[in-house]
């Protein structure tokens, strides 16, 4: 993965984390009722509102955003690898859950939700693969 592609992947992951965390943490009810925006609803269809849970999810995304910002600033292979591994560990069960809970979503939303969650996993895996290749090349 080129340096430019790595930066783009980290930037997309970080921006997505800022979007989710920056909304869910300070405005959990709005996030629950309205995420992802544009008159779509992906969260409220999945059970009753729980402020604690939504704020915790938002804070987790903000933590991923902070890690992503540091990875973008430092540009160190090991930092990128840690951030990508964290995204992977999060994304696998997150995507898995949502793949098994698509029934309440309209087709457009099911496709959009699945694509967005799969993209975060794909970007994280590409970052891991790129970091591994750079490590081998450095030997």
C-alpha cells in the first residue's frame, strides 16, 4: 500500500470515527433517532433507547479517532498497525452483528449499512497488509 493510499485509508477511518463519535457522545438521543442522517435510521430500529450505551459507543469511536489522528501525524508503521488492528478487532463483530440484523432495514439502508461497515474492515485489513509488507521490505 503506497504512503498516499495509507494516508487516505487512515483519514477515512478517522473521519468516520469523528462523525459517529462526535455525534453519539454529546447528542445520544439525536444519534439514536437519526443516524446516519439524511432521513435514514439505522440505530433506533434495533431496540429501545439506552443513553449509556449510545454515549459509550460514541466515546469508543472518539478514542479510535484520536488514535487515527496520531497515526496520521506520526506516520510510524507500528502506530498504523496498532490503529488498524484496533479497527479490525472492532469491525469484525460489529459487521457480523449487523449482517445478522438486517430484517428491519429497507434494502437501501441494508446495503448502505453493510457497505459502510465492510469498508471500515477492508481499510483496516489493507493497512495491516501494507504495514506487514513494509516490515518485510525493511528486513
